C-alpha cells in the first residue's frame, strides 16, 4: 500500500482544480453553444496524465497545459479574438 504525501495531495488538488475548470467550461460550451471544445478536453486529459510526474515538475507542466489551451483557443477563433481586441480598445 502506498502512502500519499503532502506534496502528492497538493499535486492532485492542482490537477483536479484545473481539470474541473476546463471540463466544466467544456460542458458549458457543449450545452450552451452545441459545440465540443476539443482543446479543453485535450487539456483535461493532459492534466490528468501529468499526475504521474513529480510534484515540483507538475506545477510548471500544468501551467504550460492551461496556457496552451488558451493559445489554441485564440488560434482556433481569430475572428472572435479580433472582435474582443477592438472592443477593449474602444472602451
């Protein structure tokens, strides 16, 4: 039987939080806009797969995954991103 250390608990909490956020937003988009955001589903899978890494490596890797999802979303929908940029500049 393996013991769960404090660092492992923290890693599971960070992974679960990020995965819960990405999964919840994917579900929201699926219900609200009837579209499946694959970037978020891939992000959830990557965060859960990263649980196998050491705790000190996990924090940086989780940050890379979440930033990667944000960049991929912006690249997938450049017209919406441009609209948001114009709205921010006009205000």
